[in-house]
C-alpha cells in the first residue's frame, strides 16, 4: 500500500488532477450539482497539493454475503479520478488491491465503446461530465504463480491506470516513471520481473507500517468491519473511534505477528511465530493432495 508517512490511512499513486477535469468539478460545485459530495474533513483522505482523494463517505463492503471470495469496498461518492494499484507479495500469497470506476465487460470492443460513451469522451483528453462512484477490489494469487498476477495486471491495464483511464484510451505507452507500491519480500525478489513484463518500477514500503495503517483505515472507515465470532455466530460491533486504541493486531501470513497498536503510527511487535499460513498450506498439500490454496480453503468449509 502507499506509505503511511505520506498517507496515514490509504493512498493512491502520485497522479495530479487534470486541469480540464478540475475546471469541470469547480463548475459543478459552483452550480450546486456536487454540493452533497463536499464533505467534512473526517470523511475523506486529505492529500497535499492537487493530489486526488479517496472519499470514504458511505463506504461499505459490497454485497449481502460477507463471506464471498473476492469482496469489494464500494465508494459511492468517489468523485476524484485516482489510479490506484498496490500489492503485498508474501512468501505464500500475493494480495492485490485496485480501484475501478465501472464493472468489467467481457469484450474489449464493448469495453472501449462503453467507456467512451459513459465518460462522454469526444477526444482522448476531455470528457463532458464528472463520474461519481467506484470501488476497491481485492484479489489474491499464489506467489509461486507470479506470472498469473502479472497477466491479470496487464489484462486490466492496472499499471497504466486501469480500463477507465484516458491513458489507456489514447493507447499511449506507459510512463518510464510509473511506480507500483509493494510490501513483502517479493518487492525485492520480483522487482526486475515487474520492470521487464510491465515496464514499471516497484517502490518498496514497510510492511508493518502499512499493516497498521490499513487496519486503522478499516476500523475507522468501513461499516461492518469489526465483529465477534462465537459458536459459529457472527455479530458485528460498533467501533468508538474515540476509544479505538490500544488494540492487539494479529497478522496471520506465512508466519504470525502480534502487534500492539497504540495510535496512528504508534505500534510495536510484541510476539509472533513462524508457524502460520505457510505451515497450513504445506501440511494441507501433503494431507489432501490439493493443487491450490483456494482448493484447501474450500475443503476447510
């Protein structure tokens, strides 16, 4: 994810607002059309200068089934255009998050045509009105199948801003300065592969900093994020933002870390073990002959 030093909760790539889009947004605000989207400071993530913001007002986990395999976070009032892609490449799994404006279409031709129609594009640099709403998607891959992850990123053009971006519509080459924020050991191991396959550089971020920042973001911004689970019953609990700290954060990856969080950017690792998801996956493969991590998870249901 993006560095907590720059973005205490969640960030996006360093992309400046297009001046033409800013004029449109300013005009809409003057005419009152976007008045409902101008929110108190606590509901959006502020950034320096003219950087885009994530609007968290009304944010919620999408869908009625909170157990679904690839949930999304709906951002119904998102107005700024952002190009957001970040990864955590661990020893067992790759976790990927990206922002999109619209649902994917099965046909490339349909996608191009429908995007231009929805955006009101008359040329590749201008659209006639602002688009409201978007969502954050979360996808995972086995680290041993890094090529599948790279293919996924390329197929959706996420390293170039996604299928919604004007950069993709104009078919311009990706910038030599394009950067993807990555945590985990894979940020070092696969840096050359990302440059070779996607033409982008990896900016390595501190995993524990991002982990704590991400947990604080979810607890503060997303409804139905915290719950108790007893005897097979899940019960959601309301979090008091004024009484959030301290809390214990248990991160179960290939290994396990237990972190005491005392505030935004204030934490310490108090315990942990190397027995975690990696051990579970290894023993599961030996006992069940499963070929993928998802197969093993399905057997555990």
